[in-house]
C-alpha cells in the first residue's frame, strides 16, 4: 500500500469515527428525551391517581350524606 492509499484510508476512518460520534450524540439526546418522557409519564400517572382518589372520596362523601339523610327520614317516619 502506498502513502496515497494509506492517507485515503485514514480519511475514511476519520469520517467513520466522526459519523459514529454524531450517531452516539443523537442516540444520547434521544435517550435523555426518552427518560424525560418516562418521568413525565410517571408524574402524570401519579397525578391521575391522586385525582381519581379525590373523586372517589368525594363520591363516598356524597353517598354517606345521602345515606344519613335517608336514615334520618326513615327514623323520623318510624
């Protein structure tokens, strides 16, 4: 192999290394974005659970009040 071929090979190798570095950079950024999306999903899931629990408590509270009123009416009529 003469020097011209070696230089050409080194240029191609340098280009390949640059492409790998760029690919890794993109991969790294995508990984960071995916991790953030997972965090946001977990936060949203926790928020949804809290909202659902609050709704459940309100419904149970309304049902308890309705039962108490119904019992009061029944006892008043008895």
